[in-house]
C-alpha cells in the first residue's frame, strides 16, 4: 500500500511520527509521505524510523494556499523535492502567521469564559506552532468525530464565533512556483473538497507543466469527484495520487492506507 497523505503531530495531526510509522508497518504500508502543513521538517525527522520499519518515505508537504481569483482556499501537495530553500522561504512566514493567529484565537476563547487546559497548550507551543486542533484538545477531551467536538468547533471557529477569523494564506501560484524551484512534483489536493476544478483548468490552460497531478482518491470525494479527476487526468496527462489524509483523532475516522496511490502513478512522482 502507498499512502501519500499523512499528517503527524508536527502540524495538525494527533499521533507522533513513531506511532504512525509503527501503525503503518503493522498495516503493510510500504510507501508513505508525511505532508504536514507548511513545513518540510517532518521528512528528516521521520526518515531514520521509517528505515527501521522498512518503509520508503517520500519527501512531502501540504501548502495552505489561496485562489485569489475565486476567493477560496486550495491545498497544494509537493512531493520528492530535492531542496527546500524556496518552499521554506514561502512557508516559514506562513507558519509564524498561523501560530500568532492561533494564539489570538486562544485568547478570544479564554476571554469568552471557556476553561482551557493550559498544560496542554504550553506543551505544544514549547516545540511547534499552535493549531485549532490543539486548542480544541485543550477545551474538550473527545475526538474530532464526536458530536460535542463538532458542535463546539462550529460555535467557536465558524460564522460569528469568537475565534472565527482566518489567516492570510500564500498565493497558489507562489506555492506551485516554490515547489517547482525545489525540483518537486506539484499535486492539487482533494479538489472536490475545496472545489479546485476551475483553478486546475486555469493552471493547465496557462501552462501544461504547472502541475503534475491531482489527488483523485480521497475520503471526501464522491463518484462524481473521482470521475471529474479522471477526466482531467486523461485530458492533461497527469499523475493521480491518493491518501488517507490521516490526522488520528484530530481528523476524520479513516485509517492509514485508506484511498491509496497506485504503483504506476507513484512511479511517475
């Protein structure tokens, strides 16, 4: 099995690198990519343990970008880059913005009278940027899929919630350019989830080499999404990838190895 979309505790996943690799080994996953949000750090940290478990690890990242033409988010996956200079120059300021914004959100939630587990917050920010998932963990000790979690999350972070504002993301064109400059392959993540189809058409109409693939296989894609991805892949001769988008209990309840990438597509990355 080949899972090219996995998140660890380095970004917004619940599980440690070691726990994920151990679990992947037990499940028979042979190839994997950590695509933690806006950081290239995970690959080097995970590589020694991956070798211990005989898992081939692919350098990866998921950049939180924005399609300014349509005013919507777009996630850009980068794989097999050989350097990180341009990616890091783009994403390090983004991570700082995310952390600062999360700290602001946390303060709004405190001021609104919610009780926060300060020990969990301190343990997190001593090492890595703070995400909404860590704030939620410090508020309520239930998984993402639990009704109480979803209710509180929407109340705080959506619509008119006290912590509903978002950060300024990087331009999708800048994200693509940075990955290409570091000799990586560009894949648009779960286009059905964020409605990125028009953007994909624009990018490839402007430059056939702008992106290399589409993440066709994702838990949030229905049959129509898979069909649309297949059609784009055939028309533009793209790579198709897939992955679990695993976040542990910080995300949807799909296991590692769900929605795998085929060997023929993986070999083109």
